[in-house]
């Protein structure tokens, strides 16, 4: 069914209306890909969900693949902002634990994200790589600031890049293991997952050789 635009939309400029329409298409694509997967996310389904004509779709995207390649990077940057807004200004270790919890808060608010992320490497590889680059770049900057503040020592930028991908990969696997409910919904991860992560970040996993306590 065609959605009705808010009354105020007619008062927007053309640029603002175009931005509003494109956002509606992104929101619709999120729902459709989350429900049907990339393979079944047709332009017809997306525009029906968005409440716009198929011709309108092509005013904003050259084709379906262009939209799919932009979808994950856009959601990924929404995630980065969401996590940033939920991270305090305390010690870097506490901030990292807050970021970890905020990631799982985000996927409960945007449950479609997991399927979009997990299928993207095959169906939208350009978007998948862009997403990884965007998130890794933002994360590396966070670690660099922590190093400047004296909270992290003896790590190079190259090592930060490796660590960031370790942390990102860990969250991805943890979400697959713990975030899916039996009914197909998304739930918060168990408390022991959060405490395990906190111990790993603040204590490390293996004691240095030669230390007994």
C-alpha cells in the first residue's frame, strides 16, 4: 500500500524531499533484506514497502545493486553513531566495555542488521568492504586517542588495525552464537558474555611467562 507522506513534506525544498525519499527507500530496503534476504529483495518489494513508485527508485539509484551496495555502509555508520552516543568519557577500558554492550543494543534495535551483514559478503561485496573500512577506520581513531591519553601503550597503528578486526570479528561471531532467539528475534547477549569480554579487555587472557599469580 502506498504510504502517505507527512503533511510537512510539501513544505520541504526539493533537495530535502529527495533526501526524505531516499531515506524512506533505505529504511524499506533494511526491512525487506532483513526479512527476505538480498536475493529476494526486489525493487518492487522495496518500493512497495517504502510507499513510492518504482520510477522514483531510479531517481535515486542506478539499479538495485547500487542500493544494496550502499545499504550496509549506511547502517554501519548509523551503528557507529549509535555506539558513540552510548559511550561515556571515562577510562578507555570502561569505554570499550560500553561500546561492546552498545553494539548488542544496536542489533536489538535494528534486528535486520545481522542478516544484512552476514549475507553482504556474497551479495553486496563492494558494500561489505566499504562497511569494514568505515568501521575499522572509526575504531582505529578511538584507539589512537586512547594511546594519546596514555591508556594504551606499546601498540602501533598497524597493530591497532589487526586488533580492530579481531574485535569486530569477535562481535560478529558472538552475535551469531548468542543474539538469535528461537522465534527468530534478536535478544541481548547473556551477562557472562559481557563479563568475559570485560575480563579479556581489562586483565588479558594469558599471564606473562614466569608469573604465577
